C-alpha cells in the first residue's frame, strides 16, 4: 500500500532534522544506514581499523566504483572545507586508485557547497582523466530516502502514522501522549495560552513537511478536545498547555530552529516511542496545542 501524504511528511520531517542535527561521526553513521538501506549488497561501509584509519573512504559502492567521503563539522569554514576536500581526495587516489571511478563528497550543509568547493570538484575531475566527481548534500540524500519502501523508511525513522490513524485516535493513546507532563505546576507559567491566528502556520519559518504535519494533525483535534472535556481533573487541559508553553519558550530562547522545536516537542510528548497509533496521537495533541496555546509564535510583528 502506498504511503499517504501525512506519512510522507512525517518521515521527511524526521530525515530533515536528523540531517541538520547530526555532526561528525553521527552524520557518517546516518549516511551509512541510509546507503545500506538504499543499496543492499552494493554499498559497503568502511570503518577505521587500528592505526591505519579508513584510508580516506567512508563508504564504497561496488557498482560504479564510487568512493564516498563524509564531512559534517559543527560549523562549515571555507578554509577547513577546502583543505578537507583536497586531503581526502588525494588520500582516496593513493589508497583506492584501482577501485575508484567516482569520488563523492558527502556534507551536512543544507544550503549547498560554496562556489570554491564546487570548483575543487571540477578541478579534481579535470586533472584526473576518466574520473567523475560529485557531492551529496541535503537534496541528494533526501532523494535517496524518497526512493525507499515503507518497510525501510520505518526501519530508519520508526513507525509512520497515517492520516487515518490521526483521525481515529483513542483516549488511551491521547493519555499516553500527555501523561509524562501531567505533574507540571501551571502556577509557574508565564501567562495563559493564546489562541493562534490563521496566519500562524506560515509565520514561524517551518518547513513544508512540518506545516503539513500540523495541518494533518488537526483531523484528530476534536478527539483531543473530547479527551480533555471528559478528564476527571478540572482544568487539566490548562496544566498540559502550560507545560507545552514552557518547553517551547525554553527551546525558542536557546536558539533552536523552528523544525527542531517541533520535533523536540514531539519527543517531549512521547512521540519518539511507541507504535504508529501512539505517534498519531502525539501529532494530534501537538496540533491541538498549536491552535490552543502559545507553542510557536502567533504571528509576525508588523513593521
């Protein structure tokens, strides 16, 4: 069965945040599992061994003789980037001259490589007859992930909740989504939650994937409202709203990016665990409080 749009936006949100957050060895590991899922029996991960290192190769595709080298620093500095490219390419030529038909530089800069880095790739190609060069950034890895079947996407990102699951969430799943924050004391809150305006979805710098997840989660909002309306503790909805608001403010003030805030709130409500139905409930709960309380900004100030 084909994935519905909610499932597609869900795994794309997961991919985007892992791509942007992963640095160093964590990024290399993320790249490895993507490639092993996409090219089983073809892609070979290359690991360091003793004092000989990985011989300037983080992965190898037998079909095409492609050598991959990863670079994912916390901050992308041009001088360091160019030195890394030159050193890794020279090392790959020395260690893999018989196997290497193409050299691909894999990086974590979602904005793309700077012009000087692209020129380096072209120079490597021009100076080495018969050798192809390339780069894998956000879009290239995203395209690879988009080609995976549901079983492999679930292996990478966990169960994928569908729109139908969100529309039919039960009280047990809603209860599980909010139970971890029910002991928060609303008296320490910074004020009552503020209902968002219609422009809120586009006012926070969220990606299309996250915007569509919030929209899709609305189909379960009435069930979430019904859960709180019938909850035996008076004003329990305000307790949960206050907890979400405080967590949002903490993330915002720490400089966390909008999409990362959404995923962090998702994890805060237990969305990183459980099955697809549990994740569907968390999606609906987040959308409900996106509408009801002050998680994310209500609107952009007018100049």
